[in-house]
């Protein structure tokens, strides 16, 4: 009788598979060559080590200041660590590159190509973050912005039942058929979050085409809670595979083998979330156009935070705009690259080159984190900063709370990014959408119950110590 000790003596790695293998071996009295042939079919694959040296990646970026150089140095270190992941075959960083986590994490503005592997951590929770443009002809921009503000939805959560958009039956059926998406939580969010834009750097922008003078509506947002839940499931599955086949790989870079049942289902889930996200843009554009009684003369969109496939190679774009037609089966127009609320949105075309891997930047990127940017503005009121940085545009925050981490100075210099797009031959600018105005979520957390409770507790503590009046202290602690 063959025992677990016998398998260990053969140098096999113990695991749950031992029990089933031993039952089969002893039931069929396997020995000798027959035993070894069977074990070769069921034993775990050898553990995969990190690559001895990082795979080469292209740097389509340069620094003009010390702060930018420090940013690039960190991004470079992260990429050097990441590019030792065993699945990696190519990589690139764009002019908007900036850190997005600890060393070894894919940066914003990064592209990493892997073979037979999908890395959830390389597309992050905001799956299919994307932009859509509708040409509304000569419709008055202010009217568009006013109507859009009444229709769109920013902030946490979803729409109230009476304001929800219909979830397409096709998308619902695909979600119900996919083990990554078929949960009450995911299905509930798919209904409630349709037609919502979230917060952070997501926006609704109205501008005028430099080429035609037409009014353009542009929205920027991703898959909301639907994508976030999928990401969470994907990371758990990837971690299971990481522990089994490549424990030396960093958890953030864990992967799901694409040819496994889990990999096939995850890839299918990504495509469904892509459909949902596209529809998330469309319902807003359709509702706004209908309210305006405006004819949409042109509409196109592109993701810039997704996984794109070319055969057995998966291109993970963490904030990078796809150019190659093979990456977008429903391509209907050029690509959209926003910079900041006070600068034109670039409309570009391009194709695959050696150094761009088929991608362009997705925006302007940051040199400082949100927190560090806010610290850099200490001594100035939010109102003064807002007034100085939004002159000439109609900038609005949905919650009427200024978020200085989304004002133009929070981002890299837009002209520098635009120039680097040309200098590195990443794409060709064919039009610019000059800003009339935009809507962003704003600092909605300022009024969140948890923050008010924290401020009240701090104020009470100061008052108890004989400090300032509680009401005055609460005001002083409130972020402008």
C-alpha cells in the first residue's frame, strides 16, 4: 500500500491532492512506471521563481523638475521590481506615470504585458475606467452643463429606485451565468450604480471642439461597485494560485492562469463589466441629449484602465489609452485623453510602435499624492485656490465642497505631457476640446457622518482640556 510518506520520499510537495491521489493509486494497485506516469498527471507544477533580472521596459517620460525626477525614480524602481514577475514579457511607462502603491506595484501610466496570465492587481479596483464623448452640435455649452448637473450622479452609493436606469437583459444574463459576478451584491450594484460616476478624478466635462466649434460632452468614470467586487474576487483567486505556483511573487502581482477555468471565467467577467461600464456612460449621454432635444452627431469612447488581449499575451493598462485597433473590437472613433479641468481634452490617433506597445497616456498624471498636494497649499484657503485655478471656466463640485486635490495644480503640467506625447511618438493630436466647464464630485467626505463624529470627538477633547470653545474648534478642524 502506498502512503503519504512514500510520496514525500519521491520528493513530491504535500497538499490536498495527496488524499485523492493515494485513493486512486491504491484502488488501482499502481506501482513502478504506471505509478510515476499517473503522478506526472496530477502532481502540482513546480514552483515558479522570480526572473533573475527584470524584463526591459520602455520609458516614455522625462523630468523637467526635481519633483518630477523623484516621481520618475520611484516609478522606475517599482517597474524594475514588477518586471521580474515570471509571467511578464514587456512593459512601458507613459508621460503621465506616477506611483500607485508600494514599490513593485504597477504605476498609473504603466503598461505590462504578460503571457497566459491575468493580474487583477494590475488593473486595480476601478476596472474599465474610461471616457466617452458625444458631439452635441451647436448646443449651448452652459445649457448642456446645467442639464447634465441635474441628471448625473456623483458620490457614494447608487441611484434611488425612481431614478434608476434599466439594466440591459443581455448584461444581466451574462452576470448571472458567471461565477465571479453572480452574487446578490454584484447584481444589486449593477442596477443601482448604472448612471453614476463615483468620485475622485471622475468628471463630466463640457467643451468646444477647436476643429469644428461643436459642443462636446465628455464623461469619465469606471465600473463602480460592480468592478470593485469583481476585483476583490479576482485578487482572492489570484492569491490562491500565487501561493501554489509562485510564492516569491508579490501579492499585488499575483495572477490567474488564463487557460484555467478560473482564468476563462475571469476574462469573461471582465468583458461583461466592460459592457456594463460602456452602458454606464451611454445612459447619461442619452438622458442628457434627450433632455436637450439635441441630436448626437458623433459618439465614441475608450477605456484606459483595463486588460487587453492579443492571443496568449495580456496587456494590463493601468491608466493607459489603447491605440491599436486589435484592443478595441467596437472602435468607432479616435481616442480621448483628458488633462485637467482647465485644459483641453486631446483627441488623438495612433498605432503600435516599439516603445508604446500600442498605448498612449490616459491623462496628465500626478507628481505628488493627494495628501502631499494638500500640504503644499497650507496657508491658502480652498476658495482662493479654486478662484485662481479655475478662471475662465465654469467648474462645479457636485457636493458644493471644493476638492483641491482635483484642481489643475494637482496634476502634471498639461503642456509638458502633450509635448512628450509628440516627442516619444506616442500618438498624433487631431483635435482639442477646449473647456467650457466641468462637474466633479468634490470633497463629499467632509460631510460624512464618520468625519463629523471624529471632528466632534477631537473638539470635545480640546474643550475638556480647557482649550477653545467646542463650536469654534469644530470649525477650525473642518477641512476647507
